[in-house]
């Protein structure tokens, strides 16, 4: 398999990497393995990768969606968002879907307000940050619907296994169903899990 597909795989990943701004530090690696989950985790750890890109059609980034589940890994997620916004004129929507009956919606509002303050304190203009909160029977479906109005998603990993438990049930469905690029911000702090 490697002999047949390696050159095409390398060419494709280099094309994706070429779409990043010239000053962005991007490393690429093509690996053929029978154990995808373990290999992705191992390589991400070996390279100390802060973000894993789940590619889709690459388009100019004007609108970023950031579904926020809780405060686990939020500082790393917002740091990535801040860097994205610093490098572009994009806007961001911080989004929280409250499962019906799970929590008071004001808890989600407080979480989003804190995230907005974090971005503004980091130098992002307040008029580039929007929020959305819904009470939802299906948080995954609401995030997928919101993703259709955005160019890229930034979503946080809250479990140590990137593939098998990339983010829990809702985020896994989102990553699988959206047709937008997804930046998965790795959670490298084992004490910081949802």
C-alpha cells in the first residue's frame, strides 16, 4: 500500500501545508499504519503538537466557530483562536449548546462571557467576537448547523485519545459530520479534563 500511495499522500499533505501563511511553522508527516489511533496519538506526542488539523476543503477563513463545552482546556483553545484572529481579519463565534435540563443556561452565558473577556484581554477587538447559546435536545446537531455558517471550527480535545475519544460523543459526531476544516486543540494536561 505504501509503495502505491505514498507519493500521492505526500503531495496532498504538502498542498494543504502550502495554504498556510509563509511565516507559519507547519510540519507534515505521512505515516502508513495498521493502528491509526495509536499512531496519531504517538506522533502528536512525539512532535508536541498543540493542534491537529482535520482537513476538509480549504477556503479563506472569515468566520471561526468555537463550540465550548466547559472550562477544560479552554486556555489552550482560546490561545489558538487568538492566534488565528491575529493572523487574519476573521471573526469568531463562541458557541455553547446546553443540553435540555442539563444546566441552567446562565452557566453557559457565564462561560461564554469569560471566554470573550479572555480574547479581548489578549488583544482581540470585541467587535470581532460574537457568542451564541442555545438550549438543545441535540447539541451535536446544533453545532453542525452553526458550522454551516462558518469557515473553520476550533474544538478542544478533552480526552487523552485523539481518535477513539477525540472529544466525547458530541464532538466526535461534529468532527465526522461537518464539511469544514476542524482544528482540534489537544489537551496535554491530564488534570484538565471534562
